C-alpha cells in the first residue's frame, strides 16, 4: 500500500478537462501578461493623475467677466480670537458660555477617575465547559495546524500530453507545442531527487558557519532536514531538487531562482532567471565540508554529509530546434551526469585506531587538526526533461507553462495489479521520452518533406 501511494504521489498531474493543453497554456500565458500589466500600472500610480488638468485652454474663450474677485476677509471669522494683552486698552473678549450639564450626564463624569478601569475584567475560562470543540487530528497531524506559507510554492510542471493522430483537416496534432523551436527553454538532464525550496534568512554570525538555510518540501512546505549553514546569501529562495544520494555526495541541484538577496525575480522570463541563477552561483565562494556525519561504526571507511554543500545548477538550453533535440537534448537526457565534489580525507585516527593524527599549528600557537580535501566525482542519474515557455514568469502551483517528459513510464494502479496477477507479463507502457523522440522525429521528417522543392519529371 505504501509503495502504491508513493508512486501515485510522484506521478505528475494531468488535467482531464475538455480544453487541450495548448489552449490552457495560451490562457495561462495571457493571464500572466494581464497580471504583469496590472502590476506595472499600479506601480506607476496612474490613478492619482487621472483628474489632473492644466486649466482651460485659449480656445475655450475668455470668460473673465464671470470670475468673482473676492479678498480674504471672508476667512476672518474662521480665525481664533487673539490672546488678551496686559498693556492693551481694549476689553478682553467675553468667554464662550459653558454648556450646562444634563441630568443624564453629570458634571463629575467629565473628568475621569485615575483608578477607574477602562476595560471590563476578563472572565476566567472554566475547564471542560464553554470551550470550543477542537477538530480531531487527521492522518497523524496536529490539532488546528496552520498551513505553511511555503506550501505549494514551487512551479510544478504538467505531464506533456502526447498522442498520435491527425485532426479533421489532416493536420498533425501530436501534442508537441507548435512553437517548440522558438518559444521554449529546455532543462536537461533533470536529476532524480526530491523537489523542495531552499530558503535562507538573515543571521548574525560568520557566513558558512551559522545555520541560515532551510529546505522546504514542495507540497506541505515543511522542513526536510535541520537548518544548516550554506554559502547562499540571506533572503534568497531557490527552486531545488535534493539529490537522492545527498548523504553520499552532498549535492543540491538548483532548478530555478525565485528571490535573490530580497530581489524578486519571479516576474522575469525564463531565460533571464536561468542566466541569473548560473551567474550568481558562480560568484559564490566554497567552504570545506563539515565533519563526518556517519555513525561511529562506519566512520573509518565512509564519509557522510550532514547537509548539502555542493549547489549545482541544472543545465538549460535555449536551442530547442528539432535537429538539436534529436542529436543533443534527448541523448543527454538518457545519460547520467558526472559532477565533481569535495570530500575530506579521513584522518589516520579514523582509518587506523593505533595511528596518530597529523596536527598543524595555528596562528596562536595551539595545535589544530589538519583537514585534507580531495576531489571526487559523483554520478547523478537522470529523471527526465523539463520544458519551460520562454515568455512565462515563475508562478506557484501546477502550471501548463511548464511541461515534464519523464525518462521512465509511470504505471497506474490498474496496470500494476494486472502485471502482478499475470506474473510479470502484459504490455509495458512506452517511455514518455521514447514517445517524445518518435514524435519529434516524425515532425522533423514532415517539415523536411514540406520544405523540399517540387521536381517535375520529364515525360
């Protein structure tokens, strides 16, 4: 049962509405453009200038005879009376008559008492009586638990709807976007891991030493691991994929950037966000890995990362032409990616209990352990291909502006039961990447045939 729920949870959403994915994608893009125009207009504050005028023009005529010229004497009654002067010979102005107190409002109530309570005393709550009944906890959760503000904030892609067929007019309708060669950006190979958000906050301490980063899950927004120190600047939000073997390689894959140093980049288009991601990550300085997090029984032979230390951006490609997809992107999606990582060499005391640890003398004259580092390589398995609309901005939740082409086929619950009952037989679903490659190849062949010149045969 757990494996079935896990497989169903990983399956990307696929809308079953009457409108096709192309229609929903166009509507989503128009909605983004409308919201962006409204934000720009509100930032300009055009409503404050709507009623302004420069006065009547010269063409409206000279109506000077209708203008009433008045002085400032009409405002003299609004001024307060002048203070009484001792040397003045004029009698002081008579004070205004006091308003007599009405019987319902005695004179003593005008001046409040200092010891008077301004608020009614709070009533003590009685246990077990008059208390609102709390909702029972479901699925092992806490009572009245508030949803995290980071829940469902990732831009989650829809599964690309691909099909073999033609419409009534005979045109090819395979689900591949018509502007695949000019209006899209490809991200490949997407590694296998858990989708999350990397959120950094402001801390008082040394960068890379004080914990300043938290990994939030995609659905619920809960922390995946404890806060850890990182080289990322404060007030930064990154869309990431936590590698499935991060304990062994310490890799956190950076997919997209939402906020960088408090600057919102979600309203920027896809190529600019990915360029900003690579540029800013390349400017960060690296720190040595933390101490070994492996259990004492495994410390002599295995090093484990307590938290991610390598922030690797996933490669993106603005060239999405059909020949480049067939020759480069699709084969690249099928291969594993090899990334360099920095791992400390286990000291002699960990490798051999009888050996002595090498010591180095620090600047103050005290002994300090010498940490030696080495460069290793980690193989990262691919999970599929991501396609983003180039003009689209980053929006939270599931969006048709991002399409997912997985490397392996997802099996439904019915297909899994059928294979188990037949003893592993039955038809195996075709890989979505194989379908994508076949449709791209067919479209490229159709385009080459349509662009070929017609040759007249001699009789």
